């Protein structure tokens, strides 16, 4: 199950990564000054900037940076799992996913080194290179973490939360182009980067982390394989146990340390078809065997072979 879900998580990640690479190459070769679609979006934004629109866009864009996305990531990790220690661990992982994504984005930013649109069209402050949009990618990663956390806890309640988180991430991205500090293709690049990063992290978690909901199947499969491997060995103990009939804690021979292993050991010691009497202490004395017979004492041990006391008495008489 874990491997199949991991593959499905890797498909959008691979597609988004391919799109990001193609777009970055196009920007490097032909679009550092913007494509035709960038010019059209910028012209529309400049022509539709009422005061309330600019104020709203500034308020929305402010949520795409600073502590707010990290608080969302922290909350997402906290809600994703149950249990005190696991909550702390998951919250730390979610924040690390967002932080590491930021670091990787900076690498892409410096590699492409695309200038921002002309300053005369800016309606807010900005600095640094333009591709991909930092506000856009940060908000999209945070929204993706929130959506994943809600889906893990309750699929029934996930719909509204996922919709709100997605709309927020889209609004942050569009606000960057509306305020004139990013080309529209910078925003698209930010969404592609966030999708690729989240997909890669989900693929790794589902495939390699036994502590996740679906990644636990990987550990179960490994334990099952180990159990099957131990069951094939006849008369072998466990990895930590040692005798013919004793299995260790991890063991798994045919005569493992559990009740089933003990019963198999007794069956081999006394094959089917050989009946015997069991003494009060639990030892069995075979009857009808080819060896000379003797009497069985109270403890279940057989007396030395030879004439019985009754025979000696009759002979002496």
C-alpha cells in the first residue's frame, strides 16, 4: 500500500518539476524581461487598481511571508498525528519541510537570476530576484501541509479546509502579480515549485518513514518478510535465541519459543502412531516399542530392562 501511494505522490511531483525546469529554461533564454502573457497581466493590473483593491492585495500578500506560513506548518504537523511526542515530532517535520523548501527555492532563485518588473509599476515593497515567486511558493507549501494534515485526520471534514487553504495560496500568488512586483510567470513558477517540493516530500514520507499513516505498511511488509524467512528454516531458533527448541525474541524457526513451536517439538520427539502412557510428571513412556520393556515409575521414568520383580518371584518359587 505504501509503495503504491508513494508512486502516486511522485507523479504530480515529477510533472511539476518538469514544468518548472522547462519554464526556467525559457526564462533564461528568452524571458528575463517578461513574456507576452506577463506584459498583458501587468497592463491589466496597472489599469485596475482602485484603492480598496490595492489595500486588499497588500493585506493578502503580507500573509505569504513572515511567521504566518510557519505557524500554519506548525499547526499542520500538530494536527496530523495523535499522541504528545508524536505531535511534537510531526510539527517539527512540517516546519522543516517549509524551511528546507525555502532554502531550495533560494538556490533556484539565484540560478535563474531573473530581474523583477519595472519599479514604476510596483504597489508594494520588494527586493531580490523574481523567479520563482517566494510569497507564492511559501504560501502554497504551507497550504499543502495544512491540506495533508486534515486529510490524514478526517477526510469528511477535509473538503472545506482544503478549499480555503487552496484559495488562500492562489490569492497570495495573484496578489504578487497584481501589485506589480512579480511577472505572472514568476507566480506560475512558484506554484510549480511548491507542487514539486510537496510531492517529493510526500513520496519520501510514504516510502521511507514507518511512523506515517501509510508508511507504516513498509515496516509491516519488512517484518512479514523476516517472519517468512524465519519460518522456512527447520529446527532453527530465532536470531537471538539459540537451541533446537528455543527461539529468541526475534526468532522464528519451526520450533520457535512460542506454544506452537513447543507442540511441534513434542510431535517430532514422539511421532504420530506411537502411543505411550504419560506419567504424572509429563514424560511419556512408549508402549509397543521394539526396545525391551520396563516398568514405569511414578515419576514417568522406565526401570532398567530385565525380568520384572514378579517374574523373579515366580522363578524362585
